[in-house]
C-alpha cells in the first residue's frame, strides 16, 4: 500500500503452526510464516492477523516503531495504537511477544489477566532488558521486553499474583491494598487488582531504595522480619517487600492496624513517639518507619547485639508497665510494646497525667530514684545474671514494685529527693512526693 488512503490489511493463519510478526521500525508490516512460504502486507495503516485455527505453538511478535505507541494485551487478543494513527491487531495466538528495541520512554505496554490464576512478573533480565510476562501458573504465553512503562491489571477473576524484581538504581516502590508501583532510573512499573504482591529489591544494597506501604480500610497486620523482609496481610491481599534500604509503613485508611518489627543481628536503635516509631538497623543501615498504627510491637530477638529503645509519651494520659523483658505504653488510642531490649529509656515529656509501673526482675536489681527519674539496673557482675537497663523520666505517678520476693538482694537508692542521698529501709508502701508534685510509690523492697 503505497498510494495513500486509509488502507487495511487482514491476514489469516494456516492450519499448521504459524509464526507472525506485526510492525517494525521502518514500516507497518504483517508477516505470516508457514512451512511453505509467507504472506506480507507493507505500508498499510491498519493491520490485522487472525489465528482462527488456534494451532498449538503458533506465535505473534510485535516490533515497536519509531512512533510513540500503546500496547494492550488480553487473553485472546493484543493490539497497539501508534501516535501516527496506525493500528495493529492480532488474536488467537498461543504466544505473544512484544519487543521494543527503541526504548522510547513514552511507549506503554499493558497486560491484562485471564479468568484463571495468573502470575505477572516485572523484572530486568541479565542483559539489562526491562521485561514483563503474564500467564497461568508458570507458563508465560505473553511477554514484553525493552519498555520503560509497563502496567498489568487483574480484572477478570482468579487468584492472581504479581511479582516485581529489581529494576533500577535508587528505586522507589509505593504499595496500596489494590495497586503497587515500582519506579526508578529507566523503569516505571505498575500493577493493580492482584491478591498477592511481592516486590523484591535484588540489587544487594548497592543503591538506595525505598518502599512506602499503605494499609487497607480493614484490619491489617504488618510484620517486619528483621531488616530484609516486610509482610502485609489484609482481608483481600497479601503483600511482601524484600531487601529495601528504607521501609515506610502508614496506617491511614481505617481499621484496627498492627505492626510487628524485629531487630537485626547488629546493634539497633529504636525511637518511638506517640504517632510513629522508627527502627535504625545496624545491619546495612536499614530504616523501618511506621506511623498511625493502633498496635506497635518491636522485638529485640537476636542475641549478641546491644539494642536500645527510646520511648516518648503522647499528649494524652499515658499508662506504662515495664518488666524485665517487656515495656508497654498506652495512650491516645495506641498500644506500643517493646520486648527484650538491652537498654530501654522512657520519657514522659509531652503532657497529660502519665503513670508508670516499673517491676523488678528475677535478678539482683538496683533501683535509683532521682527527681522525676528512676532507673533500674543489675547488681550482679555475672554476665549471665545481668538484667537489662531501664530508665524512666517525667512521670506524674511512678510505682516501683518488687514483684519477685526471692533471695535476690533488691536494693533501693533514693537520691536527691530531699536534697540529700537517702537509703531506704523496709519501705513497704512508702510514698515520696518532691516539690514538683510527682508521686513515687515504692512497694515491697527489702
């Protein structure tokens, strides 16, 4: 077709295995290869190829032109609209391959699921090509390579899964309950409607990558298993995120949301305020930040590291309870729990009438009481009997309780309450009240 006009070419497959190609960088071409020859249409504005016999093994390849193009691929057909007004279409082929050797950053390819259980994958090959595949199970009948912009949609039912691999330096992922995007230098991937989503940064921490994770309107459970794994379970989806440098989790869409964070094998530091908590991992300097959750639990599970947590109160009337390996503070609709830390520091400085109950341990403890400050440490020099260090400051009501009535020589030093050091005797339930009006109640010490 060389004399102008809006020309259309339609080609049909043979009864045998057919290999077809639609378009190249020079002209719109529809080519059908069969055992004994081929048919070719060149220069047409609209090209259609129909695999009406649907012979197993038949395939079609789309080649990108120099024009900006949008590709759409469904279970039964694939088409492409180009900026010059041309159009290409293929249906009935078992295999569909879309190749963009021009790497035009404005080109877009979109894959749609089937009614079955599909797996969509977006990743970068060893040769550095952005790639997207989709198919039921491990089969990948549809494939696109070389695109910057790649989207996939789960809209036709089935239990569908979406996998993002590592694409670019300084990548940034943003995940909602019904959609996830993953962008970086030379890549912009997006998926929506999938019930299972996995986003993996496989660059081995050689670039700085960030993921922002949002809750659903229902009750969600977020779990961080050390610095490298993050999981979100919602009523309609399961999401996982691996090997990012920074994780930001936001509970802003309603429901009762909880998050559990575990430490790394290195020395970690946690800061927790009324509305947000952050763990700075000693391993690879990974940061995990959470905000807006009704329940926050942070655990220093791994031994052979010294982890510290600094806890701040809310503007509400907070209530705190602290034991040997567990400190819990509630206020302003949030419960925060910190377990097995070597150092626990708590600061009640943001207002409200705050109450703390600090229990002793099964070890030999030393409790020191300053003006609005109490700390608990170990008297033992035996490394197997040393209890964690705990520090509390600024509470209006502070109860220090000797819970474990055993042979341990619990000692209470009361310092600078009355302007001088004073050692308690058998204080029982004695209450001290310094000039600043906090109330200290010391119960059951020897």
